[in-house]
């Protein structure tokens, strides 16, 4: 009986290894593009809609939105825009209630540090793509959306 168990385990191990090799060798299809609103939880979709509202607001004021939702290990930048010759990193905060000080209060020192680190990670790529490799002046803005409406805080904190 022990030989039978060993044989079963050996066959299972061989089948697993074969499946792993097959997955590694299989060509991978390119991901199909779906609107971002189809991804995530209902809360994430609400956040996406808030970011869309912020982008429209910024475009109406003459900023050129060049990227959204840049993610790396350091964190995420919601919106990146160009205002004249300045690169602007924008944090969008949505809160429906005024508990905990409202949306602007959530951009505390820790969040600011995280945004700075994330911006530093993407800065070389953005400078190359939009400023011919020259690092432009940068600033951090915050857009808050709550029951009172949308508020834009340019240069919300130091770089």
C-alpha cells in the first residue's frame, strides 16, 4: 500500500510540473482594453468618477492632463497635468461626509511624503515624455470633492 501512495504522489507531482511548463510556454494574449469604470469595487468606481470630474475641471482651466493613476511601489498619483511649463501632480480626494475633517485633512504629512516619493519615481519618465528630458518645475495640487462641491488647492504643499 505505501508503494501505491508513493506512485499517486509521484504522478500528481509530474502532472503539476507539466501544467507549470505548459503555462510558461503558452503565448499570452494582450489584455483587452476595458473602460476603467468596469474595474474594481463600487467605491473604486466612485473614485474613478471623481478623478474624471477633476480632469474635466482642470482642462476647463487650461491645464493639459497628461496621465492618470500612476502606480508604483511608493504609491499612486491620481492625475498628472501640465500648467504652462510646470508639471503638476494632483491628489483627488472625495468625501461625502465631513467626519475626520473633510477630504483635505486626509492629505496629511504621511500622504504628502508618499506623493513626493511617487512623483520622484515617475519624474524622469514624465520629463522625457513631455519636457524633452529636462526636469521641469513641479508642484502638488489637491482637489477635494464633497457635498459643498469641488475645491482646487493649487500648490497645496511644498515639493
